[in-house]
């Protein structure tokens, strides 16, 4: 669940090289070039990513076809995905990802905004806090292949 405390100071972003060194030390299994597919349990739609960076990715995600949180991860190889898992370079890139995520889930965030009495700016700040946490724990972000 999304964390809503905006009173605490925002966690700083760990430098990219440091995160990568930590993951290397932990011998994280997901490596560059590997293909990751999510299959929706609701509509069988497939969403594929190729790892551009090594790191942590979610087990489930929102299906881009039916909109339900029922797309589950499994590893495959031999396909050519349109999307990538990657690590942004800095905080400004992460802020752009927040903008894109807000647009992608706009209806859900508008509903959350109404229910919790939060402004659009506050919602984006909450998303950014969560994304910084994800990044600092080695998390990757999905986007279309460049
Ligand atoms: Zn689906």
C-alpha cells in the first residue's frame, strides 16, 4: 500500500553506481539482457520487458489491457519485448517517471486524492517518496524500449 506521510523529510537518492555495486555484491540474479514477461491472470495479456539494468522488479503489476492488478511475473527468453526494466540516472529522471506514472494511473490517483483529501502535488510527492525508496533498494523502473 502507498505510504501517505508527507511530514517526514524526503529520503535522499543513493548514487546509481553505489546501488549497482551493492546488487553486484548480493549477486542479484536478474541480469542485463534477460527477458521478463508478465502474464495477466484475468485476460491472459502479456507484457514483456528486457533488463537494461540489474535490479529489483515487482512480482505483480497493473495489466495494460484490462487495468487489473493481476499481471504476474515469470522469466522467459527468446522473445523481443517492447519495454525495458532500467535504472534512472538521477532525481530529475525519477521525477519524470513520477509524471508518467501519474498520467498512466490518473483515474486511480484522482480517486485517492478525493478519498484522502490530498492535492495533485501531494499525490506526486507521495509517489516520488515511494519511488526513491524503491530505487534505493535496487528497484528498477519499466518503460518503452528507447
Ligand atoms: Zn489483463
